[in-house]
C-alpha cells in the first residue's frame, strides 16, 4: 500500500491602506509567487510502506536433519551429530555477538540483544545475495499439496 503526501501552500491577501505604490508592489510579488509555484513541478512524495513478511511453516531440527540427508545422500545416523554440532557452533557464535558470513544462507549480523529471565532475545539481520532456489523438501511438499488439492475439491 502506497501513501501519497502532497504539500500545499496558502496564499493570503491583505488590504493595504498605505499607498498605491506598495499595493502594486505587493500585487507584483503575489503574481511572482503564483508564477514561480506554477513553474515548479508537483513535489508529491510517494512513500512505500514496509511490506509485512508472511513467514512459512517453522523448520524444526528433525526436518533440517531429514533435508540434509535428502540433499547429501548420507545416512541419518551420520548426519544427526554433524547437524547438531553445527547448530551448537552457530548458536555460540551468535551468542558471542559474532557476525556470520555463510553463503548461500547469507550474512547474519546481531543488531540488538535483550536479556530476559529465560535467556536472550537476539534481533538479527540476514542479508542474502540473491533468491535461493526452492529446497527439495519444499518442492516435494508443493507437489504433494498439488496432488491433494484436486482430491479435496471433489
């Protein structure tokens, strides 16, 4: 949704009882203002409001391990300790306030942190160089959804 903000100017006319010369000069000044405002283009500013990000389903550790197994072809019993160790290392680095540059995930930077009774809340910024292709797990789920959709309609 875009909003538009326009600026307008008010012109006021005042009656002068002094002399005809000052009235003429005021009229010329008012005419000059009108001419200059007509010559300038419309300075409307279009402000784009931030678009809300609709997040998809949450990926849990089990689903991450399954995706790693599907992508790499290794056994689940071999992938699980590697994924858990990687998550531990990443969590420790973020907790220390380190910036991560892990492509194709992107550059992860901790902007703020808030200490809570249960732990910390880290406000992070993730910058990706480009859009990543859909993961095989997401593509598989979309295919299942497309197959189930006609059956549900009947």
